């Protein structure tokens, strides 16, 4: 599933080949699905998607657009962290994808309780979610950075698994605090800051006194979670991987 630049055989919007057509329209597709946008267009998309994401945090399409249009500083930093780490570099070279078509679900279901693979599948089943719901990038104007944000999205459910958090609003806010510290993505910071407004007073108290301090400490202490080749770690116990990364046990 690697997306490669398509400069050698550019195609126009209507499917016709030819460099002249692309040059005339100023339209250069860097990877399948890429939509080139100007800085002004990105700013407008960011503002609109932020409003919609705050109004409805479950609008994953708006959250995705927000992440792509505001990640211009954080994504290169994450890419560099991956390039400077042996396992992260390997991931950038091979570009694995976490999708139902790439997962051997029967094998993962047969792994021992407590292993990463078994607990990941349990998380998917218990919360009725699928890795195939992660949207492909559209507005990132760099083919390699587009993969970085795609990888971030596809390991999001693994963050839930490692942190022991469900997909309800409380669990999502906790994961966003962890991811905000880890990635620096403005989208995560926004979700962490404004997600709690919909929580009850009791949940806010638990969040403020226990869960957020733990998530922030774990995010600061842990090594970069994008530098883990999870597909090669399915048999590793979750507790062992937490300890290796530096994630403190959930409260």
C-alpha cells in the first residue's frame, strides 16, 4: 500500500494524461486522493473543520481534515523521529497498513489473553469498531508526511489498547491527552482541551485528578509510539510493551 509520487505520468482531473493540462490547471497530485490546496484554503478548511469537530466530536471526517490542515509543523517532526529510530525507519521504508485486509484476525483471536494482538482484537470487538474506518489523507502536500498521518490514524486503536481506554467520550479525551503530548498535533491538543466540556461533573473530577495527570506523565515519559512496528509485536504482552515504551500502568 505505498503511495508514490506520480510526476512521471501526470493525469488531469478528467483522467486525461499530459503535463500541459496539469501545468495549465496548476494541479499536481502527489499520491492517490491528494487534493492540492493553498495556505488560505488550508486555513479555511482548518477553521471550518475545527468548528464542526467541536460541535460533534464523532465527526471523524472533520477531525481528519483538521489534523491534515494544521499538522504542518508536527508531521515533519514525527517523520524525523521515525527516520532517526531503527524500527521507525523500517516502518517508513515498508509502509505497512493496518486494515482488515492485512490482519489475520483468526490468528490474532487465537493468541493468548494479554498479548497485544488478542487485546487489540478484543478492543475492536467490544467497541464495535473497525480499522477500515480510518480516512485516507487528502490535504497533506507531501507524500511521505501523508503516510505518517495515515500511520498515526491506524495505530490510534492500538493506543486505546495500550492505555486501556474505551471509545466513549471519557476514553477518547484521555487518549487525546496522551497523543497531544506524544505528537504535538494541534488536532489532538484541541480534542484534549475541549473534549471534556461534554462530560459530567463526576467524570470531570476523575479526569482532572487521575486520568489526565497519568496520560500526560505517560506521554512525556514514553518513547515515540510511531516507532513501534506493531504488526511484528502481536505476540508481545501488552504489559511488556507498556513497560518498554515507558507508559505507566493505567490508574
